[in-house]
């Protein structure tokens, strides 16, 4: 695991539609290992490797964007109002520090103090529409010299190592997938590889729709950071995945049913190589795989993820061995891919 690269990816600012910092980091990381890199109209970064080779075209897919905020107006006192970009629980926003716009302005998300709230206000979650961002400006003009409507805000959460095994930071959904896909491009394969680092996944899987249309694979592997709900008060059957139990394989979520033959092959590879794995236990969420699957005549898809606690919040947590085993499982699977896509994958 390249923790330095993950740290840079996690600290990078890349709300949906503003993925440029992440794009630059990935381009720098993979440039010596692929034949061609391009960034399309939607902001997808697409890397090609060995396209002249025979065999199935295999896509490695991970999305670059993260959930965040976008500024909608500045009031006369210099406070900023915003809308959420992607799915964020209102409960985790209040009191958090953010970084805003090209000038990287620091701010804090505020609301009416609890001492001033009525009883009915205290007993409910403060909604995002009631919150604002305070950047320490004293007037609208002062604030607008630094931030304008349309500026993006990301949570100000530096990447940290908790101990030898656990790491915390923001945007592990899906900067962990971006890191794994980037590392996998360092190896050579006997078939064409298309790496799609997609944009705008968090607002409707948008980048994957256009990126896959131009370079349509036979097989696609979406690499994600997914929900780990192995925490207090969550019932056993609701624990979507468990930290430390290895890569999470999706059978079905709200958007896709993955390819059964490929999934069985993946499990066979995991067993043969003594790689721990788990199936996603809750039918929830969706990934780029659903858009990729429906491209042109259809694409065979898999979804493999690192379990991550507290995704879609200002801070998340992952376990080193889950990351390493996810990368290892995908690599060993890629080594076993055969040309006959319609026959046995044993």
C-alpha cells in the first residue's frame, strides 16, 4: 500500500464537477505505466494500456469525486449559504471546518447556538438549509472578493495514521479505489486495459456513462470504498460489511446485478490464494458499474470494494489489510482472465 499516495489523494479537493486536483495526481502516478492518457469533456481521466493486444478489453473503474458542498449565495454580512453535492447526512455537517474555492478559503459551518434554540428545535436534526459557512468576513463585498456562488467547499480533514493498521481521512469513497486502480496499472497484462477514473459519480454516475461509451470494455471491474457498518447499535443483518474481513464483493445493490460467472471466478481466485473476502450484506447504494453495464451491447461487470467506516461524512476510516487484500484479489483475478468470455471462466 502506497500510503503517501493515498494521503495525497485523500487531501486533494475533488467535489463532483471539480475533480482537477485528483486528476493531476493520478496522471502523475500512472504516466510511466500506460500508453496514453486523456481527459474527456466530462472530466474523466482515461488511461489506455496494451490496446493492440488480443484478448478481452478489461476496464478498471474508480470515481475521483467526493461528496461536498457548493456555495449558492453570500448574504449582506458575509455569511455563505450552500447546497449539498452528493448524499451527506445533515447530522454530520454542523460545526465542521471546510475549504472553499480556488483561493482555499477556510471556513466553519455554523447554525444558531443550542442556547438560543426552542425545545422543538433542539429535539430535531438541524437541516442543511438552516446552516451557513462563516469565513470571518464582515461584509458581503469582503466575502465575495474571496468566494463567489458556484465555488465548491470540501471538508477540511487531513489524512492521518491512527496506528499501524488504521487510517482516517476524507473521500476514501472513492480515493481508495483510485489508488488501487493506479497501482494495478504498474503491472503488465496479456490483454488491453482501459482505466476509467470517472467524474461526477456522486451526483448520478455521470462520468462513467460517457467514458465507457468511447472505450467500451468486455469486462469492467469497479473498485470502490463501501459501507462498513460494524459499529455499535447496528443489528447483525444490517452490517453491510465488516472492517478486517477483506474485500467486499457485490452480488446486487440498488443499481446493478453483477456478472455471476465472473463473480464465481473471483471467489475461486480468492479461495485459491487464501485471500479473505466477504459479500455485501445489504442491498444499498449504487456504483458506476450500473452505467457501465448498460453501455452499447452490454458489459460484464464486477464490483469489489474496501470496507470503510463513515463514508459520505467529513471523516472516514479504513484498515490497511483490507486495502492490500482488495488489490491482491483483483490482481490475481486479472492474471486468470481468459479470452473466451462466453465460455467457462474457471
